[in-house]
C-alpha cells in the first residue's frame, strides 16, 4: 500500500479523493503512472478537484452526482478501497466492481453519530449489474 493511500485511509488527507478503477472498466496502461496497481485495477489518491475531474473523465458521471445516487443503497466496500461486494450479488449475473470513489471527512462532534467518533471515510461503488451503493466507516474501524 502506498503512503498516499495509507494516509488517506487514516483520515490524514481530507482534501483528497481516492478512485479505484477496475481493469475491466478502464483499459488504459497510463493509469499505472498516476496510481497504485492493485488486484483487478488501479487505485489513485489525488487532490479533490483533480480527482473529481479524473472520475468524470473515466466514468462519464460527475463524482458528487454519482455519490448522491449511490447513497440510497448500502453495501460493503473494502476498507482498502480496492474492491467491494455488491449488495445484489445473491442474484444471478455478473457482479464485478467497476469503480469506487471515496473521500474522507474530519471528525465533527457536533454532527454526532459516527462523525463524533472520529474521521469518516465515505465510499461509493458501481457494479457491472448496474447497482450503485455506498458505505462509510470511522478510520479507527479500518
């Protein structure tokens, strides 16, 4: 795991975003020079604006629009951001994760809930079956 990803997952890079792009979704060898090769894809940690632009270029969808659409379905995204388990995987069909978009939010005791317990990772994933889903956790749980 790169230092950038470790710092992001520790909540130390709240201005950055993380993107996992599956090899089966984006086949561009140039991605490796911008991110970390992981099983089945590439993981990139980059400043927020560049990351949102890269997400839109790779997926054709705005990052925050995607996050908003994925919020209505809860799923399980790997705490290393390099994969996920589609909540509809019990159905027959292909359930391969195409991409993950994530950002960190600093602890906010005034909001309460998990936000009072520490920094929070918000993650959103897209499956080949069409299901978009979300997950969030405190960095202390990862």
